[in-house]
C-alpha cells in the first residue's frame, strides 16, 4: 500500500519543521524553499488535490486559507505581502498528491508565474 508523504508529516511519522498545527491543519516549512519564507499548509485529512474539493469537502478550503493567513502573520509576512499557491495536476507541477497551500514571501514575487 502506498503512503502519502504529507499524511506521514501530519501524523509525525516523518519529521518536518512544523510551525503550527491544530486538530485539522498542519503548517510546516518547505524542504526546498522558493522564497525566504516558504510554508506549506495541509489538511490532516487526506485529500489528493483541488479537483477533489467538491460537495461537503469544499469547507476544507476555508480552514486551509485561514491557516495560511495565520502562517503568513506568524512569519511576519503580512505587512510586506505574500502569495498563496495551490498547484493542481501535472500542468501546474503538483508533485505531492495531498492538497497543500504554499505560503510564499520575504521577497518581491514576480508575476506572472512561469
Ligand atoms: P507541489 O509541487 O505544489 O506539489 O509542492 C510540493 C512541495 O513539497 C515542494 O515545494 C517540495 O519542495 C515540498 N516537499 C517535498 N518533500 C518535502 C518534505 N519532506 N518536507 C517539506 N516539504 C517537502
């Protein structure tokens, strides 16, 4: 049976630099940061990505955004600004099939993204 990397991190079976966690969400530092501050926020419950956010599961998005805003505040990013990214599927470069929100900041971020 295959295991999910972010389920393993959320459960504590794989170590990560966790900056905040509650009953529903875990926020931890990206191991390969693309900005001075790069945090990932994941729901504890396994959901593979945005395409699966349908029906009652849509409510997960509210909590995910709220946890992302809390992470941005905790990282001191709120005054200067920051970016949320959720990659969905191959074309967007999603590499881990567990819904996750990237919180990026600490430098000017170019637009549009590549
Ligand atoms: P995505 O490409 O949108 O699926 O994002 C997956 C992210 O997970 C990438 O930015 C990776 O650097 C990050 N990542 C992969 N393995 C780990 C890990 N063990 N701990 C923290 N972040 C990780």
